[in-house]
C-alpha cells in the first residue's frame, strides 16, 4: 500500500497555523471533510474520541490521529505540516509538528492497520522527515510523502 493511494495533493496542508491540539484536530477535520464528504464535526468528534483513549502522538514530533466511519468506502489521509509545534500529549511529551490523519471504513479491518503501519514506517525515515520539515511547498511535501524510491529504503 502506497501513501499515494491514501493521500492526494489536495489533502496536504503545508503550513498549518494552530496553537493547540484542539485547533489542530478541527483544522484537519475540515480538510478531511472536503476530501470525504463526511461532516467536519463528525470527523472531529471521532478523532477526538480516539484521542481520549490515548494520544496518537507517536513521538519525535509526529502524530497519526485516525478514525473509522460507517457508510464510508475508502481509506483517506490528510497530511499537515505545522508552522509551529503544538502540545499533543505525545508519548514522549514532545510537541507535534507533523500530522497524518487517517480515516477508514468501519469494515476496513486489516487494510486500516496496514495503512497505519505504512504511514508510521514512512514517517520514521529520518531523511524523509527532515525533508518534510524543511519545506512548506505542498507539491514538494506530496512528493516526499509518496516517493517510491524513498519509501523502498524505509
């Protein structure tokens, strides 16, 4: 599963300016709503409910919030590079500046887990993360996320 199958260029937020975790989740929910047709409120409520189970801030400034939806037929991602890091209650207590939201059908099962694993693998690559943090150009961010050569090295 390639990230290009999950995220489109239109789902990249290159320089998101927020000052809190709640604002961040609201902003990515709005972008995800544009991509999916699901209401921003429903997306926000679902990912907030998931955050209450435990932070999806996985460490090293990265968060992978996610949620599942009934009557939804595909796996969709939204990527955001924050202008300035925000406290996300991450596992390592470091503020977050790279966020990849993943939305999936309730029936996705293993495909949802494969997508989460793929995202985590790509975002663990220090070279790729360095490139993602170094640019606020949406086209470049998309290319760094979906570059096959880089992902085969991850």
